[in-house]
C-alpha cells in the first residue's frame, strides 16, 4: 500500500473502533510502519473518531517528529516495540472497557493475564503479560515493553489498557478486538466453572493460522 492508502486506512479503522466503543475521547493511539521506514502515528490527544489523514504524525525510529501534528507521547513505547520486534508492522493501544477493567484487578498472573479458554485467543494472542503500573508517558513503559517485545504479540499495562501488535494495521486491529472480546468473556465468567484449554489443546493451536 502507498503512504496515502495507509493514512486513509488508519483513519477508517480508527473511526470504526471509535463508533463501536473501543476508544473514547482522545484516549489510545495507533501506529504503523511506512514503506520508507518512518512511522505513521495518531497525534497527541486526537480522537479515533475525528482523525484527519493529512494531519497524522510521522516520526522516525528515534522518535524525531518528521511531519504532521505532534505525536502522542506514548509513541515512544510503540517505537521500543518496533526496534525489538522486526515482525511487528503496526500497533494498537486502547483504553477499551473490558481490558482496562481487567488491568485494574489485583492478583493477575503477570506472565499471562488470561488463562486460555478460547482457541482464537491462543491463535491470535498466545499469552498476555502484564506490565507493572507506571504513569502514562513514563519512559520506563518503553523499557518494559522492549524487554518483552520479541516474545509476545500483546501486553496489558496495569491500570491502563492493552498494547497489541500485528503484521499490518488490519491484523493489529483484529487482534485487539479479539483480545477485548476475550477479556469481556473472562469477566462474564468470573466465579463460574470454566473449561480451560488443556496444554495439549494449546500446543495443537500454536502456530496455526488465525
């Protein structure tokens, strides 16, 4: 896709998520890798429902602002993931309802916040590690994500929300939506007797197509 097509795709997918309640106000941010090696990102404080393709931010791998409106301060942790995971070409960070609620619970398994009970969680996400709470914009978020970037497709920022990667923006959005639905089901099923997937069933699913 050309840069202009990628810009228009970001606006379209962001608006779709906004209209379906995955993002509210100016919360959350998106980014993707451009053909020239720079990165397209949502501007600081921008609403997913009101993005302008021509005003999206462009930064380089070091975070230098190249063009467009000023990028979100959280683009720093996006770049930390790109630097440490060459397979990642797009990132979705949301404050979506169910994953943010999950992120506020005490006693989560920090290696994997959702014990697998659906096949698509395993195929699309695998595991969901929890990043310890740090205030939004804290540079240590980037450091924590950089440590784990090569091994995971998604992360849960404690008391904050999810960070989800993909091979392209459509893939990252699909992964984020699947993860949000899994969190919704996990909270709905809390306190009930759940049939979790066995280790053999998880192994069978790993590496299979989405």
